[in-house]
């Protein structure tokens, strides 16, 4: 299958919903729970984000802790820790994996502990983890690293891209697209795209094997909801007005999930409004592929796909 065919949607993505402590979206809305089970959508969490919960995860077992029997990807969270000027030690990460390994029931993917900006030491950690826990490890190569030939595994993660995936930084997202495309065409491998599974990007990058996304949380906090037309602001929910396309009542009727009954729910004060916007964004993450033709009409997605095919 050519890359061109894959871009046209003949290779369904495996989706992973990023989760954070305190809220597991499928527990909040039955339709989301049902959709995730029916489409075999997984979750991804990071050791770094859940490090204070590790004793509960170990005692309950990973599936029971998350009340989830589907695919689970365990990430180290090295990139988030790096942004906080903290380095996760290989011993603490490997010990955590060893302690929860016995509770693995279904499809579990364990991600390497990367050393950000240091491919050689990341590779060293990869080999150490494989030896210590005797379990398949997903290696990760970070933008703009190109030494993919150093990894013999058939399933590889691509990361370090989120800061560049910003529409207001002209050209950067297109550089990411070219980088990924060249990596993929260099060898027959499956690739996971870390953090690039927004409803728009999962269509643009649908030639990947899998993606994850935790942006539903941030978008909800910034009072915006995803639609095939992009991320739309809920102006009434913001203390300070921001330039951008406003979610009109007409757009609400067209794109609202079945469990969001009124526009007013999106700008309820505090946690209620945030949760409704978060669930809206999770829903569009889950159903983006079902609206591929409409999303591909988005000018940004068109330009991104054009850059991919020309890479």
C-alpha cells in the first residue's frame, strides 16, 4: 500500500486517549464508554503524571485502577519531566513496570524511558528495560532525529513534536509532516505518533499505525471545542475575549455530541463547564475518522496533506 493510499484513509488508526489523574472520561459518559469498547480505543497514561498514584496502581492492578479492559499504553512521561527540569531514573521506571507487570491482562504497550535530546542514551535505556522486565518495549525517536536504522523493532514511536504542532508557527507543523513521512518511507515499520491525535491531525496523519491525544484537557481549559472546522472558541466562557472563530448556535446544532443538550452547558462555571467541553473534545477525538471527508475539506488539513504527499 502506498503512502498516498494510506492518506486516503485505507489504514484505520489505533487510537489512545490520554488520561490524567482525577478524571477518566469514559466513566463520566456511557456513550463514550460504549464507543471506546466498540472501536477498541485504548488509553495512554504516563508514569510521571501518575507517580503519586503508583502504590494504588500496583495494589489494584493496572486494569482495575483505570476501570478499563481495553488496550493500555504506559508512557514514561520523560518529556513532561524534562520540561520541569527533572530526569526520571531508569531504576524507578523499570521497578514500577516490574511491579504492575503481573496485572497485565490485555493489550499493554510499554514505552521506553527517553533521555530527551540524547538518542544514544535513550537507546541504552531501551536495551536496559528490555533486559530488566523481559517484555516488548516501544522505542521512541524524537524530532528531528533521523537514525531510524538504529532501531530494529517493527513498532516505533515518534515524539518531541507537540511544541511544533502549532498553526500559528508558520511552517513548523509542515516540517514535522515531512520528517515523519521520510521516516516511514525509509523502512517498513509501524509508527505511533505521540500527542498528535487531535481530530484534525489524526486525519492528516492517518497513514500512521497509532496516535494518542491529551489535548482535550487543555482545549477545554482554554474554552474551545473541536469540530471538523477546527478548534472553536466558546467566547462566553472566557474571562478575556480571544480572537478566533466563535461556536455559533448553528455550529452547535451541527456538531454537538448527543450527550451535550444545550450550548449553555459549555460555559457553566468552574468544573461543570470544563467537563462538558472536555467530553465534547473526547467525543470528536473518538469519531474523527467517521467524519474524514468533512475534516479533509478543512484548509489546514488540505495544506498538511499536500505537504505530506510532496515530502
